[in-house]
C-alpha cells in the first residue's frame, strides 16, 4: 500500500509523533557523523594521521559522496515512498558506522566514512518534504526547527557517549556501540510512520508529475534570495564543520582535559545549541507573520553575534571559561538552518521540496562540510612547523572572523529579495 493510513494525520498527536520519530532519525544521523570528531585525536595517534587527513575523513571525502548521492536520492524520494527512503538510508549509515570500528588503516576508515555519507545522503531531504506536507506554512519553520534539533541531540550523544566510551574502552568500541542502534530506529520508522499525502498541509491534491532536476535548479537559481541564502548557509557551514570539527582537538591539545570530560562539556553545549535551533525557527515563524524578511534577519543577527565569543574560545587559556563560552556560540550559531529550509520549501512546488532540500544541502555541504575541515586542517599543518600544537588555534583565528562577516552579508542580501521571490513562488 502506497499510503499507510494517511487519515492518522487528522489528529494533531500523530503529526507530532511523526515529527518526533523523524527528529530521532536525524539525531542518529549526527551521532554517527559527529562521533568521529570526538574520536579523531585517538585515531590520529594510533594511525599516525595528519590534520589534513583528519579533514579528509570528517569533511571532503564525506561531503563529496554525500552531495553526489543526495540529488538522485532526493529525486527518488519525490517519486517514491519517502518514509522507506529514510528507513533504508539510516540502515546503511548505521551499519557503516559500526564497520568503522574494524578499520585497520586510513584507507579502511575512509571507505567506511564514504559508506556513512552515502547512507546519510538519503535521510534529510525526504524527511524535510514529509514535514512540509504535515505542517502548514505558518508553522513549518518551527516544525523544521524541532527536526533540526536532531543535529544538537546527535552532537550531544555523539560527544557524550563517544568521549567516555573512548576513554575507557577505545575508539573502536565507540563506533560499534553507537552505530548499531540506528538499525532499530529504521525498523521503528518503517512500522509506525505513515507516508503523508503530498500537499496535505495546504489542503490541495497533488496530481502533478515530478519535475526534472533541471526545472528545480532553474527555479531556485532564478530567485536572488535563494542564491544569497544558499551561499550564506554554505559559508556558515564552513565555519561549523571547519572550525567546529577541530574544537575537540583544540581542547585536547592545548588544555588539560581528557576526552570523557570534554565530551560531557560539549554535550551540554549541544543542549544550548538545540535551544538556539528551536528559537531560530520559532522566532522566524512568529516575526515572519508581519514581515517575511525575518526569515533571513534572524540568521543574520544570530551569526554575527557569535563573533566575539568564538574569538574568545579560540584564544583564551582558561579551559573552563572557554568551554562555558561555547554554550553561547552554540545558541547563536544554531539558529540559521530551520528558517532557511522553510523559505526554500516556500519558493518551490509540492514535488520539488525534497529536491530543493537536496540542492540547498548540496551547496551547503560541498562548500561547508567538504572544504571546511580540509581547509582548517591544511592551514594547521602549514603552521605546525612554526607553531606546533598552537597551529590549530591560529588556523581558526585566521579564518572564522572573515567568514562570519561574509555569511552575515549574504543573509542580509537574501532578506532584500525574499518578499518578491515568495510572491512569485508556485502555488
């Protein structure tokens, strides 16, 4: 049966149940993705890796396969049962995370991380489209914010479990323990979540054929607001993945702290990040009722507010004050994603939503995830002969302030064009 009891969505409780399950799925996405970040110093020592190689593992190689597979999987999701695409995807990435624990060298670990990337590529675009069909446009950013909090929950458990398991049992055990439960979540999704009817939230029946990729790309790129918001998100992600992926290394190299304690601190920071993610979506929906430009003003304001705090984290020698300050950066820097997803979905037609998410994620991850960790790692390696372990600190200080301002500028340009572009969006 193509649609399993779509009438379940007539009551509000099931809508929130589905949102909850999809958020758990997204949490496992980031548990498996970020687990490597807290484990990479132990892996670096055992396998004698450079920071550039760490950047390849957590960034470039992952991102290339993530974005290359994201588009065709999103196209499949716009044609097929989206719930099943997500269920298969989580099974793949969870299995490959567990297999990472058996890696004997850099090549083995690289292959496993590529497998994780292929699996994760099919997770978010179909989930985004399902949420947009379940929740109305006026509540969409808030719902997507709840879903996006899965990033923060994933970081929380990834850092917390990974840090302590690594300290007592080693990094290989951490991959196994954290990776395998995702398969159970895939079964839960398949058995309990009904595929929502396309257009359900808008009270319309979808009788259209799935547009070609070229049509979606052409529509999105014709909107000046999307050009700017996608570039802003990409630069934002460059900071998040580039500098963020090396924050644990910064503390482990330059501060007197062990992986278990560090993981606990960073896990608490993820809770603050979750609050920021929700606030970004909620405030955008609330303020956007009067002026749609708030969907870009919120990301702009929250991004620029992080700047003094990030510089302090990178430069201070006070370990615990630096860790506490990361809570503030987590709040502000996490507010950007939900408003941008909501606007992107509002710019396109019903059967373009999964693809529009994939296009946004293609740009965001290719630039941010693909180049961010690799660039920071290469700068650190370049500075290392002169600065030693301090090189990672200076790699961040030289990069993050410029990128923060650059991202903010593009959010403001997106706000300038957003009302006109929404007025011309397909109905």
